[in-house]
C-alpha cells in the first residue's frame, strides 16, 4: 500500500467523520506551513550532515512532497464530505 493511498484514505475518513463541510483553504495553508517547517528542519539536518547542496535539495524536496500530500488529503476530505452528505441524510 503506497503512502499516497494511505493519505487519501485518511482524508476521506477525516472528511466523513468531521461534521459539516471542511474549510479546504485552511487545510491547504496548514499543510503548507507544516511542509515549510518540516523542509527547513530536514534541510538544516542535511546541511550539517552533507553540506549546502544537500540543504537546498532537502528543503525544496520536503516542501514539494508535503504540498502534494496536502493536496491528496484535501481531495480525500472532499470525497469524505460528499459521502457524509449522501449517507448521513
């Protein structure tokens, strides 16, 4: 099972369990903030372990990966909200 699918399933469950519609922009902003913070932390770790080139690659890489997972999670919450509105009527 890939991590992408797991993130999507967690998003569907989150969208279904949480009452009402989720604020997608708020989720996106929060996910991007987590991505930037995680990217900086792992980038600094890479800088101290491997040098400047590794710092840039790690920082940018983690920000991109977390942004992609955030978008996948939001897609899952959209489907979870849809299922909630159809099933819990």
